[in-house]
C-alpha cells in the first residue's frame, strides 16, 4: 500500500515523465498505463547511461536499473533530484526506502503496486507531496543528501529568491522571461526537494537558511 499522500489536492496540469526502468516489458506496460491516465512520458530509458530529459516534471527511477558496478544509485538519485522531482520504484533487491529518501527522492513506491497507485504517487510527487510505503518513515531534512540549498538548480534558486522577496508568480514569470505555468512547476519542485508545504514555509526556509542570493544578483 501507498501511504502519506493525498491526491485530492492535485491539479489536472499535464504531467511529463522521464522513466528509467530496467525491464523493457515492464517499461512498455508502464508507459501504456501512464498514457491512459493522461500522463506524458517524454523519455523512456532502460539504462542510466541514457540522458535524463530536461522536459520532465518528474523522473521515475527503477532501483533495479541503478544496480550496476558503474552506477552509484544514491548519488545518481541525488544528482537527478537537483534537476527534477524523483519517484523511486522499489524491487526485491532495493536498498531501504529511507536511503532513497535521504538521497533526496521525493517518493518511493513498490514497482508491483497497481497502476492506479503508481499514477496517484506520480501526481502526488509532482504536486510537491512526499510518498512513502507503509511502515517507513521520512528521514529528517538534515539527514538528506547535502543541505537543501545545493539540491536546487540555479533556476530553482532564482525562483525561490524571487518568492522570498515577495514577488507573485506572475511577476516572477515576467522577470525571468518564463511562463507562469513554468514558475508553478519550479515551485512544486522546490517544495518537494525542501519538504515544505506552502509559500510561507518556503520564504522562511530561504531567509533562515540563506539559500538565495539578492534578486539584483540573479536577474540582469
């Protein structure tokens, strides 16, 4: 069973997924299930040697696909989380769920879950909500890979800085030359990475943790 997420608050925004899954047959079925749910798979990979799609709102990483002598699975997850939200699929030989959460994954779910639960988990993590299996706990933020700041991409730091200075999503979009929808996506990713629930918490964390630089240093 999947626990600790509520899909009722998730919107209907189109979700774009990068899928890294070791078994080609499972991957085909996974893509089909997501397609039927209106979720777009922008990249389907069977090996971490293939590049992550920059278009993805979230990366679904099969823990089995990361089990190779050439791949440090936790480092790979941490590096991916700097770019996008991460949902890890657990297999029989996976590490404990808490290890992946400490590496900055937003969610962890057993790959044998129903298609309905997998879709619900994806909608949850892209909305900034953590997903963990029953019987597991979320490790404290301080125990996760690095500090919160380094896990943010440069653009995410820019968006967070604008929020901390009181700008609306529309104003941020204008200043950074991006769409309001893109700003919303960045905010969801930031919330997921930092484990916070709303704009007030984001602003407080940014100010207390000194995660952002002055706006004048970020926007020409």
